[in-house]
C-alpha cells in the first residue's frame, strides 16, 4: 500500500464533484484546507507535490 495516496484520492474526488455539480466550491474548500494544513504539517508527507497549485485541477 502506498503511503502517499491521499493526494491522488483527493484529486479524484474533487474532479468528480466538479463534474457532477459544475461548481468549484469543493475545489476551493480543499484548496483552502491544503493551504492552512501546510502551516501545521509538511503536506508533502501525504503526497501533495510542492507545486500542487500549478496543476490544472487547482487553477
């Protein structure tokens, strides 16, 4: 089992939610969570790449 899998699963869930609802609200909430969490824990430890904000899903 991969240790750094949560990021991939989160991306898939955000993608599906956006496709179903047509809204970016879940994307904005997860993005805010990543940004605030990075101040508490090193987010790369759960597989979030350093340049995650530049990926198409988060723009």
